[in-house]
């Protein structure tokens, strides 16, 4: 593949070949992260289309448009998968099998393929064929019930917890674990990444606290759910907000000192019977100054008090700019590749390709000539 927009030169996953089936949510983000780290990610999409620089999940990938209902389209997809290290897909269980691209079909041609499957409910179980979204998976795992204020229904934390935390990250963890094991066995395997498995796996701290009797079922009554007056956000004089989070006693002491709180609060910081009254008291204290004033007071300290920024403000914050946390690609501001590596740093992301833009390049790389490509296009295989 020679398209300059998708050419890879760096990153710790350089040389890894990945096929991603077009989908939504956590699977496209997993493909983005793999591409960010230098993997050659080829997206099989349903139809060609115009470029869209705002489709950040597709940055750095190649895109091939195939009609998989046509035998020749399926053949081309199988040829691409046969030479790849990883396939990732996010369909309901059974969809890939019905297309003729299930694990058995693909492993018949490529025994070393790591086959990553991403779903909300998992590949089996009584709910495996049901539709769902982040909020539903969080609801089933007990996590959603713990988020929000005591007097209101639970609040969804965007879609980062189940889709991307329990989904994308566990798909990546599973795929990379299987690739490591392949070095010993020489064999690929199926990775069943389910959000209802990943979300509980991230809750080990909460499960430990529950087992110790230190976490209750009621929202906004615990250490990390906004119940504690020293771990929540407060409104400032200008209507902006400040994030307060000094959990450790030595950090809490700095909060008491710099915010002018009663010194006696240090002795019973973790007494839940004091929390409701102190939340109201602290709210009144933080309303006395603007966000900028509080930021200046706590800047450079261990008081764990920082501004709550908007999307646009975050991009311009001096710390974020110093680290280059955000980058502009084709005029679109977005996060830089993460994490960072000292020997094999990731390249600056390439813009998202137009859907199907690399179809002919990929097929030529698989051995198709101009005559065959023309026939495929005439037969409606190349969409």
C-alpha cells in the first residue's frame, strides 16, 4: 500500500496488520488506537464516500469498500484477512458467521489470526442477541446506579465507561495478549470482549470497599461518588466550577489551609456523618472566589484543586499545550496518540481516508491486476 495519507513509519506496532470491519463505538476506537501506534489498519467498509476529516476514529487507516454479499467481494475480504495478524469486529453474535467470515472461516486460511470480537453483552448468554448501549451495560453491572446525585436518577457518564473503558480497552488488551501468546503457540484465537465483563473488571477497588463495608448502595454517600465534601466539584463566583479531590490527609490539610476551612476538619475528614453539612459549607466557601482565583491559589500545590474546563478551554490549557496533548489534523483538533514511547514514538496521525479510498491499492497489493479490478467494479463488487 503506497497511499501517503496512510503510510506508516513509526510506532511500537509498526508491521502489525489489522483488518477492521466497519462498525460503531468501541471497535472503531480500538482500530484508531492500533493505527496511532503504527499498525497497518485496513477498514472494510460498505460503500465508498467523500472524505470527512471529523471522523477521527478513522485517522491513519486505509479504507476498502467491498460488497461482501457478492462471492468475489467475500473472496477479496478473505484474502485480506488471510495475510493479516488481527481482525476486529463489533457485530452481534452470528453476523460474521452468516457473512462467511466467522472465526472458523478465517482460521481455515490463517491459523495465526487473532480474531477480536467486541459486543456489549458477550458472545453468549440470554441477552447476547439484544441491542444495547453504554447506559444499558452500565445499568446491568451496578455501576450506573452509583453515579449521580442522591435525589435524582442515575446520570450516564457520557459513553466512556462501558463503550470505551469496558469495551475498547479490553478488546485491545485481549488482542495484544493473544498476540503475545501467539509467539509461543504460533496459533491465533478468538477474543470475546464484552462490555458487561470489562466494566466489572474495572471496579476492583469498589468491590474491595464493598467487601470491607466501606461502600454503600446509596448514591452520593461514598468516598468517590460526590458524597465526600473533599471529592466533588463546586461552583465558583463566576459560575465556573472547580474540581476538589484531596483524599489523602496531607493533601486535605492543604485544602483546609488554602481555602480557609476550619482546622478541626482535619481530625474527622472521613467521618460520613459530617459530610452533608460540610458539602454545603464548602460550597459557600468556593462561591466566594472566581475559578481563576482558586486556580491561582492552588497552582503548584498538592491541594488537588484544579479547574473544570470546557472542551475548548482544555485544548488551550498551558499544561496540555506544553505536553502536546492535542493536535490538529486536517483542521480538526483532537487528542494526540497515547501513551508515549521513547524509542518508537507514534507518528502524527494521518487524516481519515475517504471511505473506499484505498480499495484498488489494497487489492493490487493482494495480487489483483487492472483487468481484474475493472471486472470487479463492473460486477458491483467494489462499492
